[in-house]
């Protein structure tokens, strides 16, 4: 068996095993590839992804190992480090399934109604991260659907985007239990956030947003650890897992403190985010929440 054929076969098997472990059961294969696979090994050179695009098989030296190239040698459109749309959706679905059945925090698993995984586009350039679900979110299984969530939706819309354009998640995917309480919420414990954070890491790694907005002090603490506090941090760019991160006030804070000056601070943070994303900003948008 020629060396290049063996390398490609090994890479194919490894990739298919990886897809299988993530729950993928069907893989699209080009008819030409199927015909090539049916030929005897001595007479066939299995096409790599680039050859499916330009119909020119590369020399053996250009074949990448499965470590250097995590793409499928069958279905990937090009040799780069980004997963294909099919692979990304499948990986995200598998991650969601794992999160929905998670019982790593037994006290949270026993008291929750829903696992609030996240909502929005898995191709979003902008990602919002809050602290944990509240009663409304636990009931509906979606983050930021209560009064604070409705305000967040208005803030997103003011930038010219919609909830469907961004991705919204939380540090904690279960509502913190409140034994003995009939209402209200509590702050997630550090150990709870540490246990749940790997799910968020996987979401970030799959989505690859260009900017993350951390909503409130607890979200900032969960992402960056103990800090100077949200009052001093908001409006200052940080970096999280290689992604620019903007800390700002939680929408719930603006519901408690409706001063125009506080609304303007949050809006200035969002203007900075829009500039970072190279989004168009109108004069009207620049003047939101400024005194007449």
C-alpha cells in the first residue's frame, strides 16, 4: 500500500471515529470519491479535499497528518482549521445533549426544571455571557427571557442586530437552587461555576465569536476570576481565551437604576463593541442616552 494512500486512509478512519463519538451517523461523500474508493488500492489515489475543488491531486508531500489537519479528508472543502458547517452543527448538538443530561451538581440537577444551554447563532460574531438562569429562564429553558432579558433584547436591537444574530449563554446552565425560598435568586458559588465552565468553553471554541460581552459582576468573576469589580472594569477591553471581552453592567442593574447616565455607560460599552466588529454606527446611535 503506497504511503500517501495509507496516510489518507488512517486520517479518514480517525475522522469518522471522531464523528461517531460526537453522535454523527451520516456523512456526505462525493460520488467521485465513492467510485475511487471502490477501485483497487494499487490503481487508485484517494483524492484529498483540495483535489475535490480543483480536480488536481497534490503530491504525496502535501498530504497533512490528522494531527495537523483535523478536517475530514472526505467532506472538508479546504485544508484549514475551521470545522465544516456540518461538523460544527453536529459538534454543537452533541455538546447540547451532554449539557442537557448533566448531573455533575446533584443539588442543581434535582431542583432545576430546565438546563438553559444557550440560544442564538452558532456562527455569531458577538456573544453575550450572563451569570445563571433565573426563574423565568428555568421555566422556559432559554437564557434572558425575563424582564432583564427583554431589556437585553432591546439593547441588541439598538445595535442593529437581533437575538438570532448573536449567541446568548450563561456561566451556569442550571438555576442556582434556593432551598426554603419561594422567590428570588442567589449568586452561583465558585465551585458551581468552575464545574459548569467547560461547557461554556466548548461553546466559545465552536462559535469562535469575534467579541464576548460579559454581563455583570458575576459573569466577569466567572470568566476572569476575582477582579477590581464591575464598576471599575466596565468599558475596558479584556481578553478571554484569545477573544476580546467587554465587561459591562447586567441589564438587571439598569432595571434597578434607570438613571440616563447609567444607561449611557452601557451603551458606550456597546458602541465600543460595534466599533470592534466594524459595524456601521449612525449619528442617531452615537447620541443614544445623551442629555438633550
